[in-house]
C-alpha cells in the first residue's frame, strides 16, 4: 500500500509561480504522475516522473526525488484557467492481479486570483 | 491521440434498477482499464482493474456482484451498477492505459459519468 500526502488547498496570484508538493510512501515504485482536474470533469494528464530530477513541459514542471519520496509540480506564469485540482498519483506493482496500480492523492485545490 | 470516451455522461435512474456504463479507447488498444468513483471534493477511489480477457480485480470493500465489470475487447470495458441505490450516486470515471512514447504506460481518463439514483 501507499500513503500520499499533498496540501488540501493553495491560493496564488495571476502571473505568479506556485509549487504543489506531494510526499509518498510506497514499495515497488514505478512512477509518479500529475493530473489536473477541473470541477465536474475528468482528470487530464500533465506529467510523469520515474527518475530523479526535473521534467519541464511549457509552463509546468515536475520534480521527483525517489530517496525522499517527494515530488512537486511547479506552475509558472499562472493564469486564471489554472484554477483546478491537481492530483498526485503514484504507480506501484501490485502482486494481486499482476498489474501496475496507480493510487491518487486527495488532490490540491489551487485558486488563482487576479 | 489517446482519447477515451465514456457513455452515458449523465444518467438518472430509479432505485433498484441497473445501469451500464461504457468506456472505450478510441485510437489505441488498452489491455488494462481502471474504474474509479469520486465523491464531491474527494479524490479518485479505485474500484477495480479490468484486464482484457480476464476477470476484473476488485479493490477491498468493492462488491464485485454489485459492480459488474466486463472487458470484452481491447477497446471496450463496461461497468454495470446492479440494483442501484441512492448511496451509489457518484461520479464514475474510467481510464485506459496507453504506452507513453514507448516508455511508460500512463492513464488517460474518460469524461466521466454522473449517476444519480432516486
């Protein structure tokens, strides 16, 4: 099993930078994903990390440290449309069923204000 | 690419009836699909993992006789909520795994189905 922890809510100003942290405890780690979810909609894929380091993708970057069980999602040049829930998901091998199973954190609700 | 559709998007039914939800991967084949439910302002709760051609693997606490899952082909999985009750009202989301640039399997989500049981 695994324990995934991320802040419940964050607020930031339009144009600013925000960092959303995620810590986890797991065995059989096989990758960490970040998803964005707007209210009433399904999650959309943002990023994937399996090795330590920073992955940059436009305004969004994601960092992973496997030894620390820690990841963050960095959002630059915030826009109002970035207001959403951001979900951290850890993928691990599950012997039962023989599959890689992703488990989601509770999500961080980001509010961007003018 | 990697588009997942889900049907219906919204359904309202009477207590005691059964509801079938379809999940399709439109432009890729998915050997594994996942079914989640989500309550308002809560995270995704994995219900079961569906592998094509084999029985679904249910998470602890999820009744397999109530939530019937059939993964008939590499592009279609169905979830049937049998004898639905008001407490089954929720947002049901499916996802399908697609290999990301030949490196890793990542999940792509369907748009979700809002089920309301009266």
